[in-house]
C-alpha cells in the first residue's frame, strides 16, 4: 500500500494556462481600436459621397421681351342720371342704359361681351345736410374681340346715352399669348445659357446640366391716349382708336452645375 499523503496535482492538468488580468486588458484595447478604425473609415466614405452629390453650381438670370399686336379691347362705359326723386332717377337711367346697350349690340358687341360692373344710387346733399336729389350710376364693362368695330360701337353708345354717358378707360390685350410667351421664354433660356457658359469658361470649367429653373412673366401694354366724348356730338362715325403694341417679358433664374 502506497501513501499519497502530501502529493499535489493540478486540477487542470499539467498543460493548463494561468489567467492574467493584463492579457485581458490588452485584448480589450485591441478590439476597441479595430472598432474605432471601422467607424472612421465609414465616416470618410460617407463624407466623400456627400461631396460627390453636391457639385459646384452657378446661378444666372436670363431675360427676353417680345412684342405682339393686341386683338382685344376692353372699356367701361355707363350712364349717370340726376333727379330729385330716387325712383325717377333710377327709371330714367335704366332707359338710357338700355338704349346704350342696344347701340353697342348694333355695332358688333354681343351680350356675352357686356357685364354690369357697377350700380350706385347716392343721395345729394347741400351744405346744411338736406337731401337735394339723387344720382344713379350704372356701368358696363365691355370686351370686344373685333377691334375694327370698337370705335364705331363707342361712338354709337355715346350718342345713345347723350350727356349722361361716361367712359372710364380703355385697355388693349392679346387674348392668346401662349406662343409669344413660349418664344420669350426660349430666348430667355438661351440668354441665361450664354451668360453661364461665358462665366464658366472664364473660370476654366464648363456646364454639365441644369439644377433648377424659376421663371417669371409680365405684360406691359402700350395704350393710346384716353378717349373723350367731345367728338360724340360731331359728324364723325367712330371714335379713333389706336391699339399700339403689347410687350411680353419673361425672366428666368437658372442654376447650372459645373464640371469638377
């Protein structure tokens, strides 16, 4: 019988390694370094992609103006009647307006081209505040597409209305200006491209495309002198009207991308 008292045997066997805290700490630091490097690479990659998605740009403005001949005339014409009695003033004015409308229709104006744009009954007072009578105003807005008949229509209406007739203004316009605006817009875009190309060339680069376009349009008409009815009692057969010309302007703001 052998006595093993006092002998020592490692529970892990003779080949087991002893755990040391310093080794654990070194491994943790290595892992953290690898993670940091990975995040840094991803950030640089995203930054490069952002730069690539936002190229250099240049903003310019191009303008162009074209002219056309108006084919539509609009004017406001009406009657004014004064009477001591409001109902009488209204009745008298109604009869005059009907005569005015009939005269217009005999000279090329249709019912669709006439619209009541104002009807007023006002009391007239003296310095003491006492009512001395009533004034009735009835106005029509007339739009004619046959400019050749407009002068004779106004003349006839003035004669039918007599001394109480009123004309508040005449304007001319182009009923369908889409072709003129398209021409002006195309010219404005060409002007913008030319300016942007010149600037880019001076900077040693070129244009690669359009990023954004914003356009505006406006109209400015050349109107004839105001028409008066001093000639309405003479022997002339129509009021002379000159349509002149109408200018249509377009302005475009264009942002171009530049070559890198």
